[in-house]
C-alpha cells in the first residue's frame, strides 16, 4: 500500500524535519495534516500548500489534541500514515551536576513526555484509526514512522533525559510492529544524527563547523529534505517493518 494515496499526519509538522516531510509527502500526492503546537505556523504551511492540506494545533502527548488531529485527517479521507516528528529537549543536564545537585525529576519527566509519551500517544491513536480502514491486497492498512535520535545509542554527557526518551522510542519500534501486525500497520523509526534545522542558526560561531567535521561522510549536517526522503521510503516500502534507520553520515557521538 502507498500511504501517499491517502492521508498522512505529521506531528511537529510546522518546522524543521516535520515541515520538510509535510512538503515532500504533499508533493508525492498525499493529503497531509500539519499537527504542531505552533498554531500560526501550522496554519500558514497548510495555506501555502493549498488543496489536500489541513492544520491542527496541539500537543502530541495530549489525548484530546491527538484525537482532534486524527479527526481532522479523517475529514480529508482514509488515514494511512503517520510521521511523528514532535519532540526535542529545551535543556540538558548531568545525572548529578558539578555542584552535586541531582538531575531534577520534573525535567526528566518533561523530556520523556515530549518525546517518548508523545510518540506513543500518536502511534496508538493513529494506528487505531488506520486499523479500521480497508486493507490493500497484501493486508496493509497503514504505516507509521517515529523519530528517535542517535543519542538513543550514544547519548552525550548531559543528555540523560533526552537519551532515555529516544531510547524508549527505539524500544517501542519492534514491539509496536509486532503488536500491530494483525492490524496490517507497519512501524519503523528514523534515528537522525545532526541535522541542519533552523535551530542551529542561533548556535555560537564555529559550533556547527566543529560538529560537521566529525561526520565521516558526507562531512556536513543532514538536510531536512534527506530526513523527509527517508520517511517517505519507510512509509511506502511495504517490506520494511520494525526497523530503526540511523540517518547520520556514519557519525558516532563523542561523550561530550
């Protein structure tokens, strides 16, 4: 089944990796729901795309907000795909700081909520809607792409919360694929390395260049369009299931 013949929800879809994914899938023929906390940016992107695009504002970890996104998708047609890009971490701290103060539990829970909980919530609610669709000749009803990070494997000093959250996303990939096999819904995950999203524009001079120099090849940050291409492939290749794709130019994070 080609999910781009139906409707795809992209969480965190108004900027960065999510926006690139929305634009690519829309060009491929999919109807798209741009789901994001930033209501104005989501609406602006949907307006820019025109037909076959809707926006929906909310938090992917919130049941009511995610249910609203699914309902918006079903107004456009059959929900066939989900790309969960929502996530990130505003702050990074050590397990015990240099001042001897332990990592705040509130911050740890916040990062897990924004990454692992939001991924699972979007997965479970979108997959439930997909499972009600008519299957294709192979029995497939839909496909899901989650977003982790290579920090799940090589988290750096100060990334304990973020690495744990992204490791949880990696951990739910195969189990999710097995759980949803009977429903005909595939589940895969992309674990990006360092990508050139707009957030890097505010980095101090030289920081980006030093990080790019650590990437074996190509010696640069990934482009959001490359993430989008990988997401499209995982949505449309019917034999890829339960897989975590490292998209990182062969880089391995140093401890710091």
